[in-house]
C-alpha cells in the first residue's frame, strides 16, 4: 500500500462536479471562472464541463455565458443545479409533491433496511411500495408518501424495514425545499405539452431535464 496509495487525498474540489461552485461564482458576478484564484485550482476541463452542464440545463446562456432567470432561481436551492432543475421542472409540469419526495430522499440517504438474516422478509416488505411503471424513483416517492401517511410512525418503519432516521431527515429536507420551490420564479407557469400525461410520465420528464447524462451506461462491449 505504501507504493500504490497517494500521499494525500485528492482535494474534493478536484474530484467533484463543479457546476454548483461555478453557478455560485456566476451569482457573485465572477465571470472568468477559469482564471479565478482557487486555493486548489481544478483542471480547466472540469470547469468547462461544469459550464457545459449549466448551459444544458438552462442556467447559463449558451451564446454569452450570462446567467438566465432559470440560473438565478437554481442558485437559491442548496442542491446541485441538476437536482434543482428537476424540482423547477416539476413546478412547471404540476408534479411537485412527487418530485419533492424523490429529491429530498435522494439527499437524505437510503430508505431501505435489509438485515442479512432477514433479507427475504425485507424484500417482501419493500415490494408493496414498488411502482407499476417499474421506476425506482417513483418507488421512492411511494415510500416517502407512506411514511408521511403513517404520521412518521417508527413501528411502521420497523414492520416495513424502512430507515426511520433517513426518512425523518427527508421530511426536514422536503420542508426546506418546498418553501424555496414555492417562491421560485419560472419562465413559464405551466407546460401544456404534457398537461394530459400520467403523473409517472411527468416525473420521468422532470428527472431527464436534470439528469439527462444518466440515461445510459457504456458497457465493455461498446454498447449502451
């Protein structure tokens, strides 16, 4: 290990997604991000990747790099911009409750408990929350909704092998995000293109608006 491990851990700034950092600098009217005096300067390509992400989600103007209305709104959320974009899109499509549950839970940890000696029982208990659309994110919404309906009951969590601590954290995060989202300004009030779509479809559209880069995985065979 003395030969293989680095002497020091790589600074988080050098290995993290910088889109949130770049967005905050833009909000402070610091436009030349590449030449900004970071304590540990990230690689230029990392900064360019962050700028590209912000352009793709509509936070920056693709022509001049200036902040858009969406960008200023996304900067109000204590989340990475892609997750904030998902929340903002949910307000436009009218599925905020579902997306709030999903985003809050993602930022609070795993809702599952699966003790090795009771794995079969835990799997059976979790199946009751599965969504018909076979979507993990909608299943997450079902779990959070059921937890709320149980009045945050610890016995409900024990019976269903749910992580009560993380779910309670989720409720606190949701309350904070809900208030910010309520006051958030959007470029349009409602998207009529999807008004008649099922809620499951709207939620997936919201998720894709921010996490479009996660729609496929490149396998060793070269196929996605």
